């Protein structure tokens, strides 16, 4: 199994911990009108990761198709950069959130590096999507993609509701 698959799964687990422990349990973001913007960013990030998990679970992206994965990584970097600023402006983060964010950013570097190595090799090949079966890990990434898209929609709806509440 390619090493980037492990990094993706680790990221999904750490990200889920961050969402459930910090965003839902401790900070209760979906109930705080001041956090509408943060929830929008989280929805966007979860959408990006749903696309990454789904895209890399069962396929290799050869030739010019590698730019789809690169675009997803660039979107993640832009969203994370903005999220760091917004979180700091809106609320005081608990220590557990700082710690999980540290692990997420470290793993993001690992994920970029490992996936980047695969992308370099794939870019040299003719442009096409190639099937890839990583065994059980393909199924785990598929479940993570489903969870991420579900949570993305949930956070988007929360962001819209919180924005309406903030206007009242």
C-alpha cells in the first residue's frame, strides 16, 4: 500500500477527533452565532477532504489529472490559513485543540510530501485515471469520504443558521 494512504487515514482520524472533541463537545461551535464564519470554513475543509479521500481511495491520477489533487491540496492550505486567523479572532482555543492542530499540521506536511512523490511519478505518465485498490484502506477512505461530505453539509447548514441568528 502506498505510504500516502496511511497519511490520509491518520489525517482523517485526527481531524475527526478535532471535530468531535473540540468543535462539538468543548467549544459547541454549532450553537455560537459568532462562529458562523468558522463553521463555513470547516464545511469547506471537510468538502475538500471528502474529495481527497474519495479521489485517492480507488484511483491514481496520471498525467494532467494530477492537477486535481494539487488543486485540492492548495484549497486545503488556503482554508487552513484563513481558519487559523478566524479561530483566533472569534474564540479562545482549548489546549486540546492547539495540540490536535499541531498534529494535523505535521501530518499535513507528511501527507503533502508522500502524495507529492506519487504525483510526480504519475505526472510523467499518460493522462488518465487508473484504478487502484488499496484493499481495506480503500474502504476506510471511502467511509471517511462519506463522513466528511456528511459533516461538510451539516456544518454548512449550521453556518447558515448561525449567520441568520447573528443578524437578529
